[in-house]
C-alpha cells in the first residue's frame, strides 16, 4: 500500500495539504481529527463532562461514527447524521483534544482508520498516524509551523466562516491543545522515527505539496 501519513500539531496545514496531495495522487483523504470531533460532539450533546471517564466510555458504545464520501469530500456521520458542519467550533476542538486521551475512544477510532488504510490507498492526517495507525506507511510526514503562524491560520479560517474570534485566545487554545496532545499517555503526538520533518511556516501550500509528492515517489 502506498499510504501517506501526515501528523502534526493543530493549524499546521495538514488537512489543506493532505486534501491536495490525495487529489494529485488519486488517493482517498482521511481526516482522523474529524472522527475525534464527531465523538466529542456526541459527548457534548450527552452533557458529559471531560472528567466523567465512565460516561465517556459508555458513550463509545452509543456513538456510531463512520465516514462516507460525497463528491470526493469526506463526510463524517454520527449515528447516521452528517455532522461536518457542526464539528469545527472551538468548543468541539477543545473537547476532542480532552476526550481523545481516553483509551476506549482511541481504540474505537483507530480500528476504523486502520480498516480504511487497508482497503485503499489513503492520505491520512492526525496525531498518531505515523506512530500507531499506519505504522507501515511508506511515506510519513511530520508537518508543523510556528505557534504564531498556526494561530493566524486558524484565525483566518474562522473569520472566513464568519466566526468572530480573538487571535490571542486562539493562540492560547492551540498551545494548550498541543500540550495536551503531545503529553498524553496513549499515542501522544510525536514525530515517528521514520517521518520527514517539514516546517511550513515560510513555505507556500504548493511547495509543501510538491515536497510531499516527491517524498512519496
Ligand atoms: O486535527 P484536529 O484539530 O481536527 O483534531 C482534533 C483533536 O482530535 C486533536 O486536538 C487531538 C485529537 N486527535 C487525535 O488525538 N488523534 C488523531 N489522529 C487526530 C486527532
């Protein structure tokens, strides 16, 4: 399998890049963060608090998360409902980071991701793709950028959607989220030994895409 694994912190540009690379290679793009976000949305809707581990684990059995493709776009479904439009809020981002430390949540979603990676060639992005989910992927990238660049990208993305936000708040949230994602006990975000490190702070999208295509050939 020619799978491509892309990991990195929030706002590094993973999904933008992964989508373009997938299109150019004729692969399927799999956004694993969206699955953790759908799980988080379910947890928020159930009124479960981040510290209620038992309830989070029970929720894993009640939340059926799957993905489908509509016009080439990944659509995440939560118990049959398409939730793409509901999972990009800061509330869901933070809850996804908090609840993704849970072993049962990870076990459930990793199984789904590994199944997708076996069925077809994928470009998959997330936090543990090169280290856990697609350990055997022949091409692994660790994509990052400076805190300021990542915060500005997230800010622009939200403003473009008409969501009012504060750049400093976004930066604070991103740093907090990265700290949690990098320091959790299970599958923390880290560069796989065989992943190529790419800092996209002063690279254009085209440059990053070309580099990854080159590395994957
Ligand atoms: O990539 P993202 O911002 O959509 O991910 C949301 C959260 O989900 C992120 O803060 C950590 C978690 N996540 C994870 O633990 N493992 C992944 N493979 C993808 C995301």
